[in-house]
């Protein structure tokens, strides 16, 4: 059975698309690639993982203004570990997320700057 247009389901889908687009824009502004086939759930997970990475950088003495370059620009981080990994054009969500989580763990195991 189909629902008529204008139903709460349609509104929910529009809201989900709007929020996904907003979050994808935030990721792109941080230099993180978002692919057309990334699901809304994947986009949310990437935002959470990027925020965890940023918290680890800050906890270890990094400065996000220096360590995260604008999109499509080379970074000059205080420490190369503090540069967020770049997502390859052909890299899946799962592959990139694994690298991002590993980079976050590496920072957490890195001696903090003073």
C-alpha cells in the first residue's frame, strides 16, 4: 500500500535528506570527502568519527586551525599525525572509516605536545 504525497513519511524523508546534506557540507568544509552513495547513517558515523579525531588532536596539543587545512589545500600541521586522513575518490565508507579510526587511535597513543 502506498502513502499519498504530503504524508509524514515524505516529510521525514525530506528532513533526513536535508540533515544529511547539511552534515555532508560540514564534512566537506573539514576536507573530508563524501560520496553520493554514502547513506545518511554513514554520514552521521563519519561526523562522529571526525569529531573523535579532532578531540584526540586537541587533547594531544594540536591546534585545529593549523592542523586542518581548508578543503583542497595542503595542511601544515604541528605534527603530521594531526592531519586528518584524506578520503580517496574510490575509497568506500568502510575503508575510510577504518583508516580514520586507526588514525585517531594513533594520536591517542602519541605523546602529547606541550
